[in-house]
C-alpha cells in the first residue's frame, strides 16, 4: 500500500507544481506503533524519522493541540531525488 500511495502523489507533484506554489518533495505518514510495526512502509523504502511526542491537532480554525498519550512513528518517502538536500538548504531556490 505505501508504494501505491506514493506513485499518485509523485505524479501529481511533477504534473502540477504551480497549483501548490512549491514542489512536493516528500510524503509523510504516522503509524500507531502500539498497533502496527510499519513493516509495509519499511519494505517500500519509507524512512523512519522517529517517534512523535503523542500530540494530535484538534479540528477547527485555531491550531489546538491535545496530548493523546500515544506516540506514533513518523515515516517519510522522498518524491523527488535530492529532497533531503533541498529541505536542508538555508535559502530557497528562486524558482520556488
């Protein structure tokens, strides 16, 4: 499933970069490690960034955060080559 999710997102990021103003460089997902091991993400070359602190955003206009008490593992998948390098630059390219 993770590889099936990445392909449509990757295609959209290449075909319509002006619609979102910035290029889409990576996808992220969160896995509840108390229920799942994230095996399918690891097998599909998603990179684990570690665990969250267990907070979730409440729906609504104001960004309100609440402690869920359950940390989740964060996985990312590079949608374009060199995404990690691009995200660690100190200045954004002019074409962005």
